């Protein structure tokens, strides 16, 4: 797929009199350019040595999407053979938060220093040790829903894009489920090349403190140990440099109570629906960058540019370590065995460490409108001696099966597993149609709620193990001993927060499709009551007054225990396999 794309690299156009400055630079950072400006800029970059521009597909409204690769490594797109590590930067996933678009376009310009570009720092030396790729804007339709009224909290640029796509999806909830076309285009391209480090550039709301930028670099017990180690090294080495460059920064936290500074700050866990949580499940270090919404656009842009540059520099300086750690992460996946614990979610451990919080003087005022206090901060710096909770412990875990069985008829599941690049082995023809007795998972205590999220109804449930006879349909085995086992487990184990089951892909299996009339069930119930054990159990159930008062529930009690009842009702249709079961299915 990649070699075909290389052939499609954008054709040169014009180039002589191109104005290499951006709208943000020409307006002293009052404004940012439209998407057409970013596309033209990328096309011109594509005319330079060491730059390739790849069309990756169209947005729902038909806009061209591109990835720019800046590299002196001819094998940059081949993750197993590349000679220099590749940093990939995603911008404009929330396209009102657009600092990263302008920052990475300028970063690329400084890497290639084209004729006619403004006098500025020459960063081409960074390409000696690392390669750089970026998508200027992911949510391109959202970017072109351009207005001064899009981000009421944000301090510039004057006009900007909108948070959601034309399909009204938030793409930073879409990594695991891939509902957005933009997400599909991104993952189909990027998963093939598997970069060594990822950045996702954003702008965050919330209170005003000294921090111009916050960052999240996942280090969870859900991840490969090698990925956690290398991520920690990155944080320890790069963040002090960012501070030294003049950008106050902090880990990304949920909030800070200016009225009770002693409460400190707490970091959250982000699963694979989010950018960084997703790359974490691919055994790659990653960083969420969140500049602060109340800081001026120029200051946010500067902080984004510096943090992206420092990351590229670190990636190059740590090329061999990064390569080895990423390989270890992959090998840890391939070495996964049946029965091992797979951690699916993490939670903050609550352990505190001393932390100096760099705030601004809190100066709220009384509102005539709401009657409450309205937060406000002066420019006076106030440092609080407080605590940070930045450690995580395992939440939900599962014992690894030898593999998962995914029937072909779950087409939207199979399709997404393919886009993620999860290894799937087709079941042997001879095994299809045979009857097997498997332990399967049954949904229990299901509640569907009354609202949708990202257009989906997300059920809540527990699962219990039950045995069932299964007639093996055509399908695939997803073995656990593969590079992407953590991602596969997130998607296929129903109790992870971002599984296909959790996102409502399997809601039809929560529905009962057959029922019994009272006239049919009454004689069957009479017959069943002749069994003393059944009779005793029924009498026990009758102690529940509401049950006893419901003729339908009483007859249904027998229906559910009779052979007439649907054996597939509430069964999770993706099956966990033992090694013996798996060996019967695949060559
Ligand atoms: Zn955002």
C-alpha cells in the first residue's frame, strides 16, 4: 500500500514566487489561515528535497487530506527497516484548537529551509538523526466551519474551526471505534508506517495558571513496560528543557481548586478512544500537548513549536534506545501467553507526592447574572506547596485467552480490526460447521441508559462465563501472541472501556428475539414443577414480592430454564479460545 502511495506523491506545481509566510505570521498572530493555505504550503514543501506529501483520502465533505513526511531516510516508511526514528505529529483533531497546524508548518519549513523562506533558525540538523511527519489538519471539515464564534473560551486567533466533524463526531474519542472517515484515513496510512513517537497538539480549557502548556505522556499499567520506561525518560529529560526555554508547563490534570489549593492535582487515565491512549496500546510513546486557552495565540504557538522541536531533537538523540524499547514493547506482545493477566484499564492510585503548583492570584467576583462567584485570575504569580497524584494502578484485568474467535459476519468489527492492523488468521474450512462446546461470556445486568455518546448507545454490563454449544461459523482467530495484543484485548475483551461491546457494536445481541405465550408456557411449567429441585427454587423465588405479583415474570422464570429459551441470548459473539480450541480452528 505504501509503495503505491509513494507513486501518488503530489505533483509539483508553481513554486517560484511562493510566499512562505503564513497568515499567523503576517498578522502578528491575530489570525490563522484557512485550510487551503495549509494545503498549498504542504504542496510547496513537497517540491523540496527530502519532503514527500501523501494524499491519504478525502474528508466527508470531499476535502483532500494529506500527510507530509520530512526525512533523509529512504526507508522512513518501513518501520522495521528505517534507519532513523520517525516522529509523527497530528494537528487539528479539534480544529478550533489550531496552534499545532501553524507550529508544525513552520517546524517543517525550518527543517528544509526552502528558497524564499523568511530568515529564521535552520533546524535541518535535526534530520540527521530523526524523521518528521505530520498531518496539518485532521478534522478538515471542522476547520472550514470557520468563525469567530467557535471557541468562546479561547484567546485567539480571531477566527478558527469547530470542535467536531461534519458528521458531528469528536475525533479524539474515535481512535478505537473508527467511525469518522478522517480517522479511518489517518489510521490506514499511519498504522502501516508505525511511527516511533506520536504527538497530538491541542488547546485546553480550564482555569488560568502560570502554565502556558500542559502535556500528558501515558505511563499506565495497561502498557508494555518498555514503553512506560522510555516515556518516563522522555518526560524526565524534555520537560526541564521546555521550562528552561521559558515555557511554564505541567502534566495535564483534570482541574485545580483555587479555593482549596491543598487538594492538589490528580492525573487521569485515557483509554484507546483517545490519541495518546491509542498509541500506548500500539507500544509506542506518545504525548498530548494542551496549550492553555486563555494564553494569547502567539504564546501558545511558541510553546507548541518549542515542545514539538524538543521532541524531535530527543527522538533523534535517543534513536537507538527508542528503537530497542519499541521493539521490546512489540516483543512483550508477541510473548503473551494464555492465562497471563492483561490489564485493560488503569486508575489513579491516590498516592501523593509534594508538588509546587504555579498558580495565578485567584480573584473571583460575584455575578449578578448567575448569583454565583465567577472565576477570575490576576497576573500575580502565586506558588502553592501542594501535592500531585500521578501514579496509576491496574483497574480491570482479564486473563489472556490463547486467542479470540471473531465471526466473519461481524463485518464492522472485522473491518476495524483490519484498519488497526491486528493480525487475524482465517479459520480452516474443515472447522467451519463443526459443533464445539466452549466457555463463552454472557452479558449480565445490562443497562442501556437514555442518552447517546458520539452517536452510539453504550451499554453497561458485567459478564459471566457460561458453556454453550457453538456451530463454528466462518471467521478469524486473533492470536494473543502478536505485537498488537494490547490493542486487540482493548477491542475484544468486553469489559475494557473501549471494546466493541462497550461502544455498542454488539447491541443487537442484548435483545431477546423470541418469547413464549402463557398458554404455551403453563403446561411446560406444570411439567417442570414435578422436579423437586425446580419446585424448591421456584418457591424461593416467590419470596420476592414483586416477582410473586407478576404472572409474566413467573411464567418467564420457567421459560428461561426450559430448552425452548434462546441459548444465544446475551452471549458475547466474540469467543475466547483455549490453546486446544484454537489449534482445532487454524492451520
Ligand atoms: Zn482538544
